[in-house]
C-alpha cells in the first residue's frame, strides 16, 4: 500500500517541482518520516500510510526539496513553501505525531 500510494504522489510532485530522484525505498524508521541521500534515493517510513494525506504530501515535498538543497536553509524552505504554502503548519502537525513501530 505504501509503495502504491506514496510512489504515485512522489511521481506527481517530482514532475511538478522538476526534480528527479534515482529510487524510492520504504522501511520502518523510529525517528524520521523520510530521508534523501546524495545518491538521490528517497526513503520513506512505512508508517506514513497511517497519517493524513496532506502530511504525507508535506514529507514528500520536503524530501524532494532536499534533491536541490541538501540542508534546511532559507532557499530550501522557500522551495517547500512554493509547492505547499501551509508547510510550516504541516511541519508543526507532524511534530505532534509519535512514530510507532512494532
């Protein structure tokens, strides 16, 4: 399910943002919702499927933005805001959610 739903959203946003990635992976993570490495591999927490769709989109846009800015600079946040104007709100909402892995 994670693969189907999240992969389609990643494709959608990567085209919208004109950013390409090399691969998408899924795994259970205890402390993060997603990551992006220098090989352009996006990794998403399998627990994402349990949260609201707009928060999933936020995580996706956040990780895609790291393909252009491998930091959390003003330029990075501006890029995220460009595609998700409510990104600060989504970020705060995400912080309230405890990641449960079994």
